[in-house]
C-alpha cells in the first residue's frame, strides 16, 4: 500500500492537528464526569492542573521537541504522511488508547476522578498539538 507523501512542514501540521484533536476528545470524555460530580471545583481544577503539568512538562514537551527535530532533519523532499510519528510514538499512543478504554470500561475509578485525570491529560495533549502547529506556522512564515 502506498501512502500519500507530503513536505516536512506539512508533517508538523498533521502532528499538531492529530494531537489537538486527540487532546480535545480526551477532555470531552473527562470534563463531564468531573463537572457533574464535583463538590469543590477548586480541588478538581488544581489536581487537573497538576496532571497537566506532569504530563506536559515531563513527557509531551520533550516528545514534541524530539519529533519536530526528527521531522526537520528528514532528508527526503516528500515524506509518507504516517511518518509524523516514529514507531515508538505509535506504540505509546496505542498503549495509552488501550489503557484508557480498559480503565473507563472497568469502572475501577469513579467518573469524577477519571474526569479530573482526563481533563489534565487532554489539555496537555492539546498544548502539545498547539506547539506542533506553532512550529509549523513559524516554518511556514519563514
């Protein structure tokens, strides 16, 4: 099977869009559970902000920088569209999706707590997507 090929800068746009949409969807899943059951919005928002900081600061920010560098260093003029991630990133994404679905389906964690976690995680993914799009726009404008 042949995949469409795009310029390197377009891979940054695709990566940003994928991460932004994924983050939005995770927030969309988590936020209602958090809002419907919260007794103290301040604690829920603070814990969600902590989740955001941990995931974005320790994982996603580094991952975005690594992928931006990898994409910019590709030598081919046109690159297959799926190469906005490397194999390791696809494995991480598959694990996170599988674990998230199993966790929600298991019912082990109440929707309120899962919602707090998902809101922070989703916002960190959205921020990573914005960073990819910012790198795209910066290269596009140059």
